[in-house]
């Protein structure tokens, strides 16, 4: 009886091992919603707060853009407003082209699937990377702290233009 039980257990274990091997040998196809096209822009410190980082703009297969902000130096249970502005970052009062998903203070991250600008104009990845624009992350969206830009940088066509001194000034945003 004991010998029969041992043979049964060996067969059961062999079948289990064979099943695991067969399952692990199957190809797993990872289907991505992205094309692989992306650009990365620096976000420089914009105030006395030591916050900087980068923005990654990725193209989805449908042609739309995902804007991912990654900041270092943020903390706390806060949501930091982020905007896409038209024009150079040093231009004061630049119009807000789109409100982006706020940056989480704990993680320093934000991700926005941008389909339309504030005026309801459709925008694609290709349109965005050719736009003369900038991204600014603010300390707050209300009161005097909304004029404090924690980090920002030019994106698109304007990012390729030469800065006069390597570090560009950041203009105060239009308050309404």
C-alpha cells in the first residue's frame, strides 16, 4: 500500500511540474497602448522651494498625448496644480492652454491624457510637441500662493530655441 501511494505521489508531482513548465513556457504578449514615441523636457526650480524634475510626453496609438510630470522635492498630502501655458516660460501672464492633473505631493507625480485644450481645440501628440508652450507646477491654485511656480520648463518647439544664459526666468502666471 505504501509503495502504491509513493508512485501516485510521484506521478502527481511530475504532472504538476510539467504543468508549471508548460504554463511558464507560453509567450506572454504585452499589448501597449503607446507607440514608443516620447520626448523628455527638464522642469527647473521656479522659486525658493527646492523642486525640480522632468516632464515626459508620450504618444498613444490613437495619436493622443500623455503628459507625465515627475518632480523631486515635493512632500505632504497636497495636490499641486499643473498647467500647460502657451508661449515661453519667461512670459508673464501667459494664457493657460490646459489644466493638467495635479501633482501628488507625496509621490511628486502626475499623469494626464491630453485630448483637448481649454478652448476645446483637439490636440494630438504631434501638435503638442510642435506647440510653443511651457508647463508650470504651482504651490496652490488659490490666493497669493498660486503665483508661486515650484517648477517649470518650456516644451515643444520653444524648448529647442536657445536660452540666452542657460537658465531662463519664469514669468508669473495670469491670475483671474
